[in-house]
C-alpha cells in the first residue's frame, strides 16, 4: 500500500515514538523510510550574531538524530534515506513529500522543548491540512505497545 514513508523528526521523545511507528509501518509495507530533519532557518542571510553558528549546531544535531533512526531501522531490516536540511520545516516537509513521491507521513504531534513543541505542533497541524500524502500523527501519550495490543 505504501512504498515511500516520510518521518520528519526533531529527536524529541514524541518523534522517537513516531520513528518506532514509522519503522514498523515501513517494515510491514516493505517500504523505504525517508528520515528528514529540518533545522529551522527563516532567513537566507542571518544578520544577528551567532545565528549561523546556531544553524551549524542544529545541522550537526540533525545528523545525529537521523543517524540514530537509520541505525534503528537497519536493525529492523528497513531501507532508509536520510536527509538533513535547513529551512522552514512545514515548507521543507511539503516540498520533500512532492519531490520524493512520499505516500505516507508519520509525524509526532509535539516537539522537544516548549518552543519546538509549539513549533512541531504547528508543523504537524499544517502537514495534516496541506501535505500531498496521507498523514499519521503520533501522540506522546500513546505507545506502540498500546496500539498493537
């Protein structure tokens, strides 16, 4: 049913739950799991001191996050494609979905901190309404073991 599944992740606990579910779904459908981390960048040329360094740090964090999901997926025998980009998360997710023929997006409902929780909550709401693919939202209080019984 699904050949290409996208997991946008920020490394939060909820994103980890979404990763668990996405890996399981990719395994069940024999699908390729695309793992995407977006370091937020709202301007082409950061003008405030330290913004470029912050973005570099965020991109490094993103590499660690996607590598961890990649390793978990490999253990399950799931093929992955991992990507770290900078930009506006909801826009990058939508463009990635279009460009890679994604059929299902698995995303956590909230993010890592108060700021990213509000951001990811907003991103997941946008993805549900605008993404050109089916969307599966993972809530932080629902564990995979609860779903599978």
